[in-house]
C-alpha cells in the first residue's frame, strides 16, 4: 500500500518539477520565489528516505537535461531565422540589380529604335526629292525633244507658221497648265489642211451615218387603223346538250377562272356514280384474286384478268369525269364579253359558237399599209394614232408584221402596241395612224426589206 502511494506521488511530482525547471531558466527573477514556494515534505520513517533522496536527485538531473534541450532548440531556431533573413536579403538585392540592368537595356534599345524612326522621314524625303528632281529633268528633256520634232515638221509645211503649229500642239499645252489641270492628248484630233488652208482641231469626229439601202420617198405614211384587244377568244360548244346558264351578258367584265357558261349534266353525274361503284368492285376483285393466287387457289390468268378489269374501270371513270368538267366553261383571263350568241336553256350541238370574249387592259391597233412600205418600216418602229372618237393622239410601236402580202391589194397587215393611257377605250374604235419615216431612220431602225 505504501509503495503504491509513493509511486502515485512520484508520477504527480515529475511534471510539476519539469514545469518549474523551465520557468527557472526562462524567468530568473522569479526563480527564488518559485523555489521558496515549494513545500517541505516530511517523509515518515518508513525506510524509504534514501529512495526519496535518490528520486529527488534523479528529478533534478531530468530538469537540468530538459532545460538544456529547450535552450538548444531556442538557439537552433534563432540561428535558422538569421540564416533565412540573410538569404532573403541577398535574393532581393540580386533581383533589384537584375531588374535595373534589364531596364537600362530596354531604355537603350528604345533610344535606338527612336533614332531609326526619326531617320526614316529624312531618308524618304531625300529619296523622293532626288526622284522628283530626276522626273522633272526627264520631263523637260521629253518636252524639248517633242518641241524639236514639231519645229522640224513645221519647216516642212510652208503654209504654217511656227506659232500656229505651237497653238495646235496638244502636247505643248503641258508647259502652260495651271491649277494642276490635266489634258489628255488623245482628246484632240488633228485634221490635215487642204492646199493653202489651215488645219483645225475638233473634239470628236462626226458619227458615221447609218447606211440604208432604200431612199426615202415620202416622209410620212398614213393609214386607217382600228383598236383591237390583245387577246380574243371564240367560245364554242364542247358537247351536245342543253345550256343551263350563261352568267354574263354583252359588255360584262369577268375575272380569271369565273364560270361563264354551264350545261345540264344530270346524265353524266349518274354515269360517274355508276363508274365509281364499278371501280370500287374492280379494286376489291383485284385484291381478292391476288390473295387467292398467293395461296395457290387462283391461276395466274385469273389474277391478270382482275388487274385488267381494274385498269379499264379506272380509265372509264376518268373519261366520265373529264366530260363532266366540260359541263362548265371557265375564263382563262380577265376580260369582257364582246358578243353573246346563245341563251339560257337552248339546245346546242358540238362546235356551235356561243360567245366571243376579249381581254381587258391596253389595246393594240391594226392597220394596212402598202407592201412597198416594207422598205422603211419594221418591228419597233414608232407610230402615232389620232383617234376619231375622242380626238386624242396616242403613241406606240410596231410589234408584229403579218406573214403574207395580199396579192390583190398589194397591202400588208401590221399590228402595233399603244403606250399606256388612262382613257376608257374599247375595241373597234378607229382613227388615222401616221408613220414618220424620218423618225424611224433617226432611231437607227432598218426596213423589213433591208435586214439581211
């Protein structure tokens, strides 16, 4: 029991002694205070007095060793800090010195580049100046050589004086130019003088006249002309049957795809219903026969017969549909009814004329001229029309020359298109048409008989 108490006290005392040892060396001024504060332990005479003394001595040695270790660590840390500080200072001063050397090198290079840049304009100026001087010298020499050549040429022309030649010389004008004016010598054409006369300079040569094969016999040709629509259609009956309704009267206007006329077609509608039923049956038979053939229950001939019947029924159905479409006549363009020749509920035969229609818009003009006029007129030749109904004049151009001359009257039919106008004109209006041959020649249009 006593041994255990001793060991417990020893364990608790050793850390306290280590702490007091460290404080003893770190704080010398408090050393006496700390030592005086230690209690005096009176050990009972249990036969362990010598053990206690040995333990105290051992603790004192341990304390001294621990203190020495602490001071050694402190010395090592101080020495390492001093070495690290020296290294940092050395590296810093070396870096500052290197940066300074680099800055000095860059400054010297920039100075060299600046000097080179400053030297460029001077060199360019010297080069351009010398080139300009050489160019001026060469130009003066060239002008002098030209002047000498003209002087020699002037001596060969006794009717010209040197002053006259100099005034006509386009190249000599370069010596008197002002305000940087530039004269192209190719803009002048020298005309050789006749005997005893003087030459002249013109800006451009006169244009060559267009050569025509036939001479003009009359300056103007006139003819009676009539206005015609650009498109005109005669609507004839497409089938035998009864007319159900004509939707437009004479003079009425219509739009493209409007229904103009329709027939009674109840019989065709019945036929188309029957044809559709036959077609449905033929397609069903074709499908069934094909399945039986695949099952080897129908012959190849039966399958082909079913296919042929289906195609025939389909063709018959399309034929009836087309006949049904002919029961209605629609307009192919915007126009006006010119003449209505049938009425509602009339019975008609195929090809009977039912109606005449014409297009709206700008009208054309048709006229007859003597076939001899083909010497001077052609497509695109200008014309003018004085209309009798409103006593106004319209212009246009020839657009078509018919392909046959009437052998009896020796005349040719011609069609011309009018320029845009605003007045409400109708086909059939007439007037006097004039063809100006001089205007045709001025436009450079050759006659129909002159074109090769």
